[in-house]
C-alpha cells in the first residue's frame, strides 16, 4: 500500500494559551488569579452580559444551554451589547422562552423551524437601512440547521449576508422526542432509526457534514467547537464578530436525555468526541482550513461510545466489533484528513491504523458504485435478450384505443350493466374501465353536479 501524504495544518493559536500556564489535567480551565485580565475568559467575569440568564427550563446537564450562554456572551462582549439574535424553533427556543417568560437579556426574535437564516438576513438588512450598527447572530439546533433550514442557510451563505450563524449540534431532534437528523452519527439509536435487527441504529453513509458544506460556499469564516473547550469557543465567536459577511460556527453540545448519558458527563463526552477524532475542531477561511485544534491525549472510540445508551447495543452479547471498527475508521480518517495529531508521537501500530484508514469508511461511494454497477448489469442483460422477446414486450405495452379496450373488457365480463350510448356517464365509465381493466357500473360513478 502506498504511503498517504498528510497535509500539515497549523494549530489554532489562542492568546490565553500562549501566556497562561494550565495546571488542571485534561482541561483548559484556569482561575482568575492565575491569569492577567486580558487573558481571562468571558465567563470568569462576574459582570459578564448573561445573555441567557438563569430561570430557563433546560434539562440538567444540557450542553446546548452552556453553548448558547458561552457563545452569546462572547458575541455581546465583542459587539458591546449592540446585538440582535434570531432563534429557530427547537430546544433552545422552547426551554428559554415559555410564554410569557423569557431568559434572554438581549433583543431576541423567534422565527419558524427552518427560516432563521432568512429572518436574520432580513434583520441585518433592515438595521443597515436604518443606519444602525447592531450585529446579528442567528442560532438553531442541528435539525433546524442541517435539515429543515439548510436551503435558507445556503441562501444566506450565497448572498454573503452579514450574519453569524451558530449551530448547536446535539445530533438529533431532541425537542420532539429524539428523532434522527442529518447530523445523527452512524449506529446511534433514535426514536426513528431501526431499533432491532442485524444493524440497529442509524445507517452508515447517511447524513450531512454541515461545516464542510459551509466551506464549499467559500464564506469568510467557518469553525467548529465544543462546550468542552470554553476558551476555544469564546475565541472563535469573538473572531467571527470581527469579520463582515456570512460566518458559521458548528458547536457540539451533548444531550444527556437524547444520548442516554449521565448529566455530569456532558463536558467529558464533548472532550472525548474531539480526542477520539470523531468531531474534528478546526477553522476555515474562504473555503480553506487554516488551523486545527490538535488532539492532546488520543483515545479509542470505545471510551466515547460506552457511556451513551444510544450506542449500548454495540456492547451487548459479545459486542459489534465490526461496527465499532468502522466508527474507529471514521475517527482515524478525520485525524488524517485534518492533521489532528503529530503521528510521530504515536506508537507504530496506531500510526499504521490511522494511515490505513479508508477514504470512505461510511461506504457512501461504495454504495453509489454498487448501484451504478447493478444498473449497468441490468441494461446489459436487457440488451442481450433476443429481438423477438423485445418485440413481444413492446407489443404488450402498446396503448390500444379506449373504445376497443372497453368493448373487449365488457364482452369478457358477464352480467355487466348496459350503458346508454352518448351519455356523459358512458364516457366516464368507458375511461374508468380502460384505466382499471375492469367493468364499471354507472351507478358506482359520482353524480355530476348541475
């Protein structure tokens, strides 16, 4: 097998990380007394904006509530509070604004499930026409972004509207009962995926990679982040607010209810998603990846999958080693694709596994190739049939005159009703008989309204 060349990508440079010593193992948390004011996180400030304040009705351990507060507080600080936010229908909208209450302290608009990008674009245009400098942030879940709202979002990208769109991805429609979305990972169980059988859970080769779709639009800025890395998320939101035009940030937000995980594991699972390589964290500008967050302590996918009940079937009755291996291949492909780790720091067996990961671990292109092959074989088989058989098929499919067909059908059917010639009922009966191949009683037809 020829060696695969891995393109080198520099690591995302966050000022606080270059000037602050992080003592806590496995975390970028740091106390205020250890950092200068300029390098402290937005959340460490007791006078932060609190755009999403207390009193909302999110579930215990909700990753989306954390992500929204982190992101919107950073955006408000960057805009000095001069901010308008547009929210798609979904968990965030439901738990934060039960009528007549609201947990938002900034101007906030609720749109439909799929048109938040369009509403945000209109808000930005309206503010600009009035000569106002307020910035606009749109936000939604993966269902309202990756599925229902994708058309409006693509239009926002094409027009390069001056909107920052943030997707809080919990990998399913959690608000309505944990239904599968275009962001649901392979093998994950939801209320609308196969519950039992040889391959339960979401199928491989389905879904959409929304950050890469955003990159394909070549908009000024695209980034991914998680709630496990507060400083990374704050840095990327602030950077996005410094840019004009369409911007997109995709944030992984674990959902204890939908994932079947303990509420105190939200941050740990988000971190494991990045350290396995299943959720690559990167920045892209104008369609090209500019930096990535390197994996510091690589782990296998099993450590990420086991705490989640949506993957419990993979570990029962001896486990599903083949499915787990395919998920590991997806992670390894991501590590190679985004240059998430320095390979020379890994053991040789891990290096070989990453280098050997297939380019299409989900089987998307394999399925398409098989479908094309089957189509070609079918056409070839049809072409090899004798001309006599082909002629007989053509003859049998010829359309005969309606009257002839009706006459033949009525002559073969005994006890059929007599239809008076020249009536409108006769025409209807004749047409219906020709279509269905059966005799039609005039009394069965609907009466005309005069």
